[in-house]
C-alpha cells in the first residue's frame, strides 16, 4: 500500500512514525519533508495548493491513500478533488470535504452548527468591517476578559484574549480594518470568556461510526504559567488527569454524539479526524472550537498511546468499518515538550545547526521546522522539534524529555519548563 502524507510538521512525522511501525507492507510518501520525516518516507517536492500537480503525483506514484495533516488543503477542497475525479476513484482520503472543513474554516459556521445542535459553547456575535461600530458597542456592553477570534484559520494564533476594553477595541480594529490575520480576520467572532481548564478531544469518524481517541492537554502560550502570545502549541500531555468517567460521559453525550448527529443530518461527507477543543467549566464541558484534523502538539502524545496497528485503523476508517476495531490504549503518560526558535511566534531566524540529536535516549524526537542540508540538520521554522517521552507518571515522562532537551542545542533554543504545571 502506498500512503501519501500531506504536511511536513511534527504531526506528520508522528503519522509517518506510526505507519512505519505497521505490520502491513506500506510505502510512505511525503512532500517538502522536514529532516525527520525524510528519513522514513520518500520525499517529494510539491506545492500542496497546486491541485493539478497533486493529482499528477497521486497517479504517478500509484497512491492508495492520502492522509491530510494540516487544515488548509481541506478547507481548499482537496478531498472534493479526490472524490470527484474519476481518474482518482480508487484513492482513499482521510479528511472531510470542503463543506465539513468549514467547521474549522469559519468560526461563525462552527458556532451556528453548535447552536443548531444544542452543543454547549460560549455565547457570541460575529462582525465585519461594515458593522464595526456595533462590534465596538458590543465590547463596551460586556465585561472583561474580551475574547476576539478571527473567523478563518490563523495557524492557532487567531484568538486574542485581553482584559482592557481599549486594547480589545484596538485589536478589533487591527483585525477588521488592518487585516491583522489577512483574509481570516475579515470577519471577527466576539464571544463570552469561559473560565476553566482546557483539554483536547479527538474523534475518528468514518461517515457512519466513530471512535474516541486518547484525550490530551496542550499548552498554547509561549511563556511559563500560560503567559504571553498564543502559539501553535508549546507542549502536550496525555492522559488528562482531571478527566474522570463522569466528565467523559458528559462529553460523549452532550458534545460528541450531537456533533456526529449534526454531520449526518447536514449530509456532510466527513471521513477523518474531528478535534474538539473543550473547556471544563465546573464540570460542564463546553466547546471552544472544532478542528478538522489532528492537533499539533497533541498528535505526538496521542498516537504513541494507541496500541493498534495505525494502518488497520486508517483502512477501517476508509471502509466504514471502524465499529469492527477495538481500540487499545497505553495507560502510561506521554508528554511532549516543544523546542522553538527565539522570537517565535513573532519574527525569528532559521538556518541554525542542531546538534545532540544522536545523544537522545528513551525519548522520541519528532521534527517540525527542520531541514537536512549537507548532512546537517538545521532549524527551519518557529517550532523546531517535539521531544516526546513516556513514563508511569507525568513527572517521570517530563524528566526524560527535559534531560534529553539538555543534550540538544541550536542557537536561540526556546522551550517551556512548566509543561503539565496545572495537572
């Protein structure tokens, strides 16, 4: 079987790592690969927004399955291309159609979906440049903290939470009038602030059946104590210690089941991962957001906990036989500490040599922003590496990651030393 992974970050390296351990005879292809991904897959150079080139590649390499990592190709309709092209009729794809991808592509669409199917979430209103004065009045009528979200995707950075009214209005104007997040902030959702502890729920849906994957908790802020700017994620932990059977049941009945019912009722062709960002508000789970793919940095701790053959799971998802799969999870803790470039999530430099990778023991290093040049691994992005470790306790796992982080060096190496601090 030939599997083509779209995307080149740590999430996609995690996918390839899980597929490479399969008992099936699988060839893995990837595009524009980082230094880690290129060691376990055949690297192809491709502009993933060029769907004609993508189609040619799928045909030329006899690809059987396409596994889509990031959200942008899904929002742009890559699944629709594969499903609707007769020459690709034998190709399976893990990822929803363009309509389903709107759950992540538009915060307003997602909010309307949640309200329609009575899925608990924060109250909200959406605005664009034509009614910015109403938006300003709405901010003034409400109490801080103020939550502003770019309607479209913004690589995990499109959410702004501020306590000051003037600062909220300035950010609103920057988003709507000055294109702070480009087209993604042509519309802004202003919503109620929810006070609680967050977690990430992952569901795999085959269009008829679903399976709940291990829960995780990620850490989005750049600085310790969850301070500073939002990032794509600076670390993650699985399992989530505060998630008891009562809360799990409420999530299943109040969030997951209505979401699945809504997808079916709307006749949305959805085969793939559903990432539900949740917040626990005094025992009441509420949805912060949907993503239509696996999360990063959570994938790096979720997939290693799954004992089943990952190719079996993906194949069952494509064949609508997920109900035949009995998922088994490792009960030990998996933790991920992300190494980033100095300056991230704002401007940063790249091209620095990374040393010490060969000295890592008892941890997995998933590459994100790296590149291999002249037999040297160089930094090539904001988030550079994920250092993932396992332990009987969270602290044991974290100690392994931090010990190995001390062995890895590159100019400007930045990371949080408090991953799991609130657990």
